[in-house]
């Protein structure tokens, strides 16, 4: 998202994410580190809750799930004359996961680390099917839950929609579909990377 200055770019980035996360949780995204003044080219991390998954209320008496939402980003100044301002946020990493709330075992996780230099990590958007989902190894002699299965880029909006529609998370807002649709279309329009 863009802005007239780094703080404005941050607000235009985080406010829609807070509204989307509020569709399933009263817990908000926390910024680390929390600066007195936002700087360009500094990596910040926005995490839902803290270091542990946030347990969601469930509809249809399904087993409880926990979600993790983490985005690392930086604020950059773009050369082009941008209608909303010359400062934009740029995602440098994300992790969205769903885990079993009873034992905290991961069910599914979406990751993207486009700037990583570690050969064990993958730069492309991908998912992991957790041990809870796969029941261990599906393929003899493999660690299926450790495989990096390619995906397109996943937005927070599509992840929260999936938590509601596919995993049974109880929406906290009646108009959650409209909120997600509005913010996801803005995300697609203004993102700096595909």
C-alpha cells in the first residue's frame, strides 16, 4: 500500500489487514519492532497475537483451530509518480498457518520468502501440508510434510476466507465477505510483487 510518507504507507498497509483479521479474531496484529518513526528499507514484522497461534471460535462444532499470521515488510520509496504517494510497503516474507488447537500440530502453512539466501528455503510462494494433515509420510521414504508445494502468492484475505469457509472458523462480523473482497481487490491492485 502507498502513502505520502512512511507512516502513511504503514497505516494504509496495516489498517486493512487489521480489519480482515478482525473478521475472525478480536486479537490484533502487533508490530515488531515498533518504531517511534518509520524508516525506509527497514524490515518490520506484523504478527497476529504473539509467538503462539491464536485460537479461533468455531462454527458447526468442528475441532478448534489456531491460526498464525505473520508478515514481514519494508517501506520503500518508489521513483514513479504514484497517485497515493511515493512510499509503499513491500512484503519480504509471510507465514500463514492453521494448526490443531488441541496439540498445536500444524495442519497447513503458506510461506513466501522471496529474498531468502538460505539454500534450504524456497523463494517462491509455497505450502506445507502438516503432519496432522498428512498423518506422517504419504510417500515411502519421504518427509511429505517438509515438501515445498508451489502456490501463487497468498493474501491474508484469502487465508482468512479459507479459515472461515473451509476450516469452520466463526466469523466475528456479518459483513466479512464484503470486507475481505474489498481489501483483497485493493491488495491485488497495489501490490509491488506478484
